């Protein structure tokens, strides 16, 4: 959500949401501009490919405008060169869907079974590819917040080292008959996951590691 900017013009007061600095697909919003002949204001954006382009608010927010036009070209080229369904990226997409949606999948209990969801947009492989790009060699699909969903902003292509650092917070601990991940325990106690994790690694009990919120804040 951008900041709401309010201004006066004569006696009337106007307001708009400022999307400057936000990212939509490959686009980073630079500033709000008025294009001649348009009733509404639009947004000057820089695309990851280096081009500048003007995008309309609706297109950005709906997710239909995600590049200067280079994205559609890239996806088109990809489809021509390997055929989408044979690619590494397609294999990742299909595995993600199996983990979350197919109760027969071996990983389903840790994903779909824990209510990890896939955003509606990524029901389409082409959208998934458009948002994340092709999977680089040696990398795999990684959620930044292990308890979060598969959706834009929470997913990246990461190497195995990043993944194992991240996976620590999805380890499960049971206490008082309740089973939560490390990240969930930390959130519940109001302390940073890293702090909680360091205490556990230093040999403190789960109970001790969750206690003393104030000290946790000072340390973090
Ligand atoms: Zn571009």
C-alpha cells in the first residue's frame, strides 16, 4: 500500500495513493505523471530491462502490466525455444502444485496439509514464469517466509544454502501439546525468529527461549 497524498487545488481537496518506489513484476514505479490527452494520472516506471514506460494505475494493481512489453516477448521466445512444458521452470511449477494440491503427494502433509496456498495468478504457468523468470541452473523454488503462501513477493529462486538457512524456521517444536514451527513460536512470543533460534541453539529450553521478551528486543 502506498502513502495517501492529499493536496488542495483552489477550494477542492484531492487525494491519491502514491505508488512511487513500488514494484510490479519487472517494473519499479518512478513517479506519478500526466500524459497529454489522458483524464487520469499514470505512472512513469523503469523496467528491469532498462526501458522507461508509462503504466496505468489499473493495469499495475490488477497485475496485467508487469513490464515495458519485454516480458511477453521473453515468454514468447521461451515457448518457441524449449516449449514451456519441458523446461526446468515448468517442473518446479508442477511440483509446487503437487505439494499444495495433491493429497497423494509425499510432501503434501508439509504444504497443502498445513494450508500453504498458491495464489490464484499462479494457477497459470505462464503467469508464474512471467513473475519469477526462468529457473536458474542450481536453484530451486524457495518461500521467503516458510509459513507463507506461494505468491508474488514471498517466492524466489534460491540456492541450497539460502534454502537451508530459511528452512530452520520451518522446523517444528511441540510444547504443552501444541506444535508450531520455529517462526510461529517466535511470532507468538513477539520475538524475532533469529533471536529465538540462537537461544535454542545455545541449549536453552523452548520455554526459556520464549521468555523475557524485553531482553529479546534489546538484543535484536
Ligand atoms: Zn522491459
